[in-house]
């Protein structure tokens, strides 16, 4: 009976395994029949294994197989999708790694140029500091001269003020 109902049903396996499933179904039916006899002997109540219950058992097997097969198919599809995503990610990572290597080279060149510019700016700053110090020395000397001139001017102004009354007398006498 199982052979008849499972022959046209698609099971993802070899013919040998399918035949083993059919034989196992028959064996299970025989075991259930033996258990019915044992039940009667032990409890004195009759139970029967009918062809309908056997067909129900085969139908249940088909339903569970179909459900589990669909579940495994779904998981398989998810795995395939996941693997495809991983392969895409690997390609993207490889591309980004190459771009990163190129950017690192560019960064190294830019860093070297920045170091050169910094060195040049530092040297110019030192030169400017030297010039500033020289200018400060000249300024200090000039300020000393200006201060000396201011002192001489103040002394000359005092002498002029002291000589002014005599100058005014001399001017008044000429007139």
C-alpha cells in the first residue's frame, strides 16, 4: 500500500532510500498492529488498525515531509543569498583595500610635502627672528642717539633761555 501511495510522491533521495522509507512504513504498520494485540491482552480493550488509519499515517508523513522540505528549501535559499552577499562584500572589501592603499600612498606624499613646507617655514621663521633681533639692536642704538640728542637739546635750550635776556638787551640796544 505504501508503495502505491509513495511511488508518485517526490522525495528528494535515491530510489534505494525511497524503497527503505516504503519498507519502514510497512514495518511501522505491523508494529502498530502488534501493539494493538498487546493492548488487548493487557487491558482487555480492543483497538484496531484500519486501512484508513494507515493511509492517514502516510498522508501525515507526506504533509510533514512537504513542510520540512519547504523549510529546508527556504533555509537553503537564505544561505545562497547570504553567500552571494558575502562574495559581494569580499569584492567590495578588496576594492576598498586597493583604494586605501592608493590613498595611503597619496597621504605619504602629502605628508612628506607638508614636512618640507614646515621645515622651510621654520627656517624662514628663524631667519626672520635673526633679522628682528638685528633691527631691534639698530632701533635701540637709534633710540640711544635720539635720547642723547634730546639731552643735548634740553641743555642747549637751557643755555638759550639763560642767554635770552642778554639777547633781548642787545636787540633793544640796536633799535
